[in-house]
C-alpha cells in the first residue's frame, strides 16, 4: 500500500538547459514529498527555479536527473491527473465561461459521462468558484478575478490528483486576491485536493499552506528548508494578523529569504522576532 505521506514525490530532481556558453544547471538535487490532500507552497527569490519545479511536476519539462512519482506512477508527460492554473487565466476568448470549462470536461470524461452528466458537472464546478451566474458570458465581459475563478473551475472539473498553481493571484488587486485566496482554501478543504502553489508572497504562503518549501538561489538551486505550518483551519486572515504564531512563521520565511542561506537558523530567528519592526502586509520576496 502506498504511503499517503508520499503521494507526490520529487526525487533528487535536477535539470540542465543548453546555452551558447554550454550547459546551464537550473536545479540540482531538489528532493521533497507531499502528502495526499496537503497544500504546499514553493517560495524563493526570482530565478530560483520555482516554476521550473512546477513544470517538471506538470510533465511540461523533463528532468535531466531524478524524477517525479505521483500516486506510485512516474511522471513523464502532461496528463489530466495534474491540472495547472497559471498567472494568466488562459481562457479561450471565443468561448463562453461555460464552454471554457466544458472543453476540459469533454476531453477527460467523454467516455465515462453522458452529455447530461457532463453539463451538470460543469455547472457544479462553476458553482464551487461562485461563477454559475455567468455561464453565458464571454471572457471579455468579466473581470480579471472572475477569469481566474473560471480557470480554477476548469482545472477542478478535470478532477486532478494534484492542482498546480503558478502565481495565480499575482496579477490581481489586493482585495480580489484576498477573496480568491479564501475561496481556494475553502474549496481545497471541501475537496481535499492536493495543491502545489508557486508564490513570491510570504503572507500568502503562510496563510494558505500546510508546508512551505523554501528554495535557495540559483543556479543549481535546491531545497534550502521545509517549514511545516501548524495553524488551525479554517484560517481567518484578520485574526491571524494578530497571531504570534503566524508572525513567527512569517519571520522564519523572511529570515531564510533575506539571509539567502540554505538553512534557517531558527533559534536566531526567534531572538530577532521580538525586536523586529513589523513589515508591510503582503511582503514579497521579489
């Protein structure tokens, strides 16, 4: 029986890209595991290979060394068991909200669901993201936050084993971003979906995650530290802003990122916390 603690394994992953000056090593020895139903953020400075890790998990890149195992099977190609939400919503502009979600559903479930069942499934997933009121609208008729909700619905409707999110809230205004973060946490709790989130935002990572994977700077980037976030769910952002535990986790991540080391000196971070000036809400790494 497979361990649920190792539902998704990234095993000693390294990748090299050819350049005019020879081979460039972007990642080296990236190694961590994700449990089924876990929400994991990957954070680090720009250029540390966060999105490259996600693309390898998605099967869009092939690792030069090591590999990825999902639910006991090696990942070599893209597949419906891994759905990706990009920073850009990537909706088809000539299709309606309903049709954008239905496109993926038809590809995945054409052989197993009737037309009526697929229709209900599309509508169900749009209800999850609170977009069922806009079924017939075209992408140009809805806001950026609404477009991203449709993109999330499209991924959820494929019933993936893992949802991969590459800075999905990065282009949104602060209020829309907060609302969408809350919606994703609610959906993830309801469906117990395994989520991997790429982010630059320290507060976002601490708020949403069960675990934060902190990447060292590239080239040859690796996992510097993995931090477990032991905050009770559901998480209420206003209450957490006043929480010593939340701020302690936040300070640990900031300490790692600004010191640019592979390992955080957590004892030193504790000493710094008491006298550290409060940083601006939503502090980002780059």
